[in-house]
């Protein structure tokens, strides 16, 4: 069971790192509004994934 918890933690941490990368990307010139919107959608999708991973961890623990 702890192996699965470790895997879920790893996925959550990877998603958090990707959120940080995308949030840093906000500071860059994204070229046009489509790129900005795509970036924001990815950030929101990752936040949802992180929340799901955390809920699964609560259930598993």
C-alpha cells in the first residue's frame, strides 16, 4: 500500500512542479491571447489533478 501512496505523492509533486513552471511562464510574453488562455487552462487542469491526488491520499491513508 505504501508503494501506491508513494506513487500518488510523486504524481502530485510532479503536477505541483509543472504548475510552478506554468505560473512562471505567465511572466513571459506568451505571444497572443490564445497562448495565454492555453497556459491558464493547463494551470487549472493541474490544480484539479493535485486536488484529486490529495483526496485519494486522504482516502488511502
